[in-house]
C-alpha cells in the first residue's frame, strides 16, 4: 500500500482530497485492488485537473507502474512523450538529477553512463 498511501498524502496536501476522502480509501476498503479502484474513482469524480494531479504524483512515486499503464511511453520517433508541465520529460528530469548529484566530480561521459545504467 505504500504507493496508494503516498498518492493519498500527495492529493490531500494539494487539497484534491479531504481527510474524509483519505479515510474512506484506507479504512473502508479491504484489499489493495479495492483501495486503488476507490481512489481512482474518487479522483476521476473530481474532474480532469484532479486526475492529472494524480497521474503526476504516480509518475514520481512509481515510474514502472506508469510505464506499464502507458502513462510514460517510450519516446521513439513518431510518438509523444508525457511531460510534467514545469519539469519536462521524466528522462530529462533523470539526467538533470544525475548531473546535479555528480557533475562536480565526474566527466560528462561518466554522467551519461550513470544515467543510462540507472534506467536499464
């Protein structure tokens, strides 16, 4: 339940969900599938903006799940890549994180090797 709990916390902090909404998902649902379904239904009922906020949060919390759900497709020719409105694609965000953490000590080739190997 860590991803669901994290999504609930993110959406509560962004004022998409109320405390009662959070409690309804965690206390009234017995299985992980039921909690996920309840959360998705609840957020969808709150509109497109709320849904997009949940997807953005999911991308941060569980990128593998987002890829498997098709929320982050491979950026191949003739395809589109989903982007965070302020931060760009997740690929570029990842490269920026690597550069921020290691640029002061590593050669540029090593930075790109780290970025490539971390995503393999």
